C-alpha cells in the first residue's frame, strides 16, 4: 500500500463522515420534551444511538445515570424497555419505557467532534516521520 492511499484531503474526509442524507444532531445537554408516547419513543431511540451517558428520571422520582446499550420496543410503553449500565453497578439493568418521566443527554458525547480527522492526521504524521508498527489508540474514557 502506498502513502498516497493513506493521505486524504479535508474534503475527502468530510465526504466519508457525512454521507448524503445523514443528519447529525448535537444532543449533549439536550432535555427533550416528553409530551406524548411518540415523543418518548423518539427521544429514547436517540438515546440508544448516543455515545454518552443519559440521566433518566423515573416516575417514582429515582434518577439513574446510565449508558444505554440495548432496547426492546413493543406495542405499548409497558412492553418496551431499555437495557443499561450505570457507573456504580457492574451488572446489566433494564427499565420499562412506562417508568420514565424525564431524560437528559447528560454525559459527554464520545462520538462528537472531528475524531476521525484527528486520528487520520496523527496517523499520517507518524507515517510521514517513518515510524513503523503505528498503533493509535482511542481516547481513554473518564
């Protein structure tokens, strides 16, 4: 593989990151209005795709800081649930959609920004400097 294959222009990188028809939202800090069942379902779909923690407030007043990793949607809110991890518990947990009163995109969005560009720039700099066995590692999670 030649060095030319590994060097991309800014325009080429952006075209790879933003495919036609793809819409990227800034969700970090967002607190959606949950006026209807559909509002809740749409917000929870975005929460599932979010790469940061979500704070859920349950109808009983309990607050959960969670990373959502799976969900099952059913015909009713009671038949639908999220699966999540919390920073304080090592086991998987789940909560019914019907128990959720509020949600907030509270954690840092790990997928936001120009991380691909940063990675590519660092890779090309190391390659140009003649380094061998280049290993670039992802940012550590806090």
